[in-house]
C-alpha cells in the first residue's frame, strides 16, 4: 500500500472491521490478524486474563476478549518490536524505562489507547438503547485522527518537525505482594490522557499537549522522581496530572504536509503561546481536583476535601513537608476524617 493512501485513510477517519485499527490498511485473509489491546504478557503477569475492563458506556469486557483487527505487518513487525523493547525495559527496572526512547513509550501507550477507543467507537452511549448516539463525537474523532497519525512514526511514515506531541512521566512505585495489585490503568479523552502502573513502574502520559505537562512537572514536581511511591501516592500524582490536563487551554494547531511522491508526511506545530501571555493552564480549583482524586482512589470526597479551609489531603508529604514513606500493605487504611488534618496539598 502506498504511503499517501494510508495517510489519506487516517486523515479521513476511515474505520472498519475490515481494516487495520493502526494503519487503516484493508485486511485480507492473507494479512489479517488481531491485536490484544492490553498485551498478553501483562495479562499473564497480573492475572488479568479473566478480569474485566469497563468501557465508557459501562459495558464490561474480559481483558482476553479486548482485541482489535490489525494487519500482520503492524502486528508482527512494528508493534511487536515496540512491545519487546518496553517489556524488556520494564523487567529491567525504572532506570531502563526512563532511558528508553520516549517515542517507543509513546507508541506503546498510544496503541493501547487507540485500540481501546477504536473498540468503543462503535458503542452507543446508552447500552440499553442500541439506537442511541455513539460514544464518539466530532472532537473525539478529530483527536483520534491526529493521535493515529502521530503513531505512524513507528512505520517511518510521519515526522513531527521541531516538536514532540506528547508528555511522558516515569515514576518508581512499590509493588504489592498480590500480583493483581500491581496493575492499574486509567485513560480519558481529556488530553488525551493515559496512565499505567505495571508492578514497580508508573507511567503517566498526555498524548497531545506538546510536552507542556512534562516541562511543567520537570520544573515543579521533580522532587518525586527519586522517590519510591506507594500505589496510592502514584494515584495522587496521576490525579494531579489528569486534572491539570483538563485545565489545558490551548488547542494545538497542526500543519500537515504530504510530499508529492507520497512517501513522507511532515507535521508542524506553531508555538502554543502564540501572541498570548496567558498561562497554558486555567486556574486550579481545589474542590474540582478533589472530586477527581476521590474518583481515582475510590474514596469519599469528605475524606479528601476540607471546604472550611478549601484544602486537599495529600499522601505525599507530612505536616513538616517531608515525603511520606508509606508501607505497601494490602490493608493500608485511609485517613480518619474525624481527626484534625495535618497534611495539605498546597497550590
């Protein structure tokens, strides 16, 4: 298949059960395969095979059944190479993951994100009414198109000229003894955002913010890069990153140029700031953030948000602002709401 045809299919948002979820190539009996959205090695390591993932409309589907159509070239060559590199780095530890080419991590995170939402594109919002509107919207489809386009860099077909589309942050975590407790996955179309915790590795990514979150956190949150985080602490950082992604007030504009020979596609992104001096993030609202934190950690809002002082509880540091080294046990208990709070998230 010629390059131009592939790019045109992506830019036209062509999706079909008879085409590859990744590159859009038409599938035939000779090049047809399936890609597990959540890699099989992760399912095996964390006993996920018969566990279920809940999709955006509330539908639950076993991990083992969460598969998307994929051509053999993408599955067996490009995505297989990425999978092997990431799996080897994760087995080696946090330093290996941090030293891995971030574009490899982006492709790995991005193909899971794409596969999951490719699956959801055909689902109605109201699962009790098959005739209701689909989950997808014009805005989601536009982001999906751009995300799918950026992923073609693994095929050597797309070059992002002088910019990086994504932010990726890597943290070291404590791994519970229970294997199932070592896996966590969160994603959302705000950002778009994806975060995974795989044993003692935690990865947070915003897929279309032109490195904005990564640059901001390198300046303000680098203190946590050399800490070993309890899963609940990683969940707090994940919640902060996700909420910050929802406050992003720029919409990157892309200039896409395909050469006449159809063999190369370049993407340019003008500076996000433009002529504005306004911050790229809207003002932080503690109560809104706490609602996300409560949802993420599965805890009552009243245990995390103190409206009388408009402050949020934090698991990351104590009253003296020292890092909290929390023991990683399965029976870790949440704070007692009746006690006087001493840990504050200052913003």
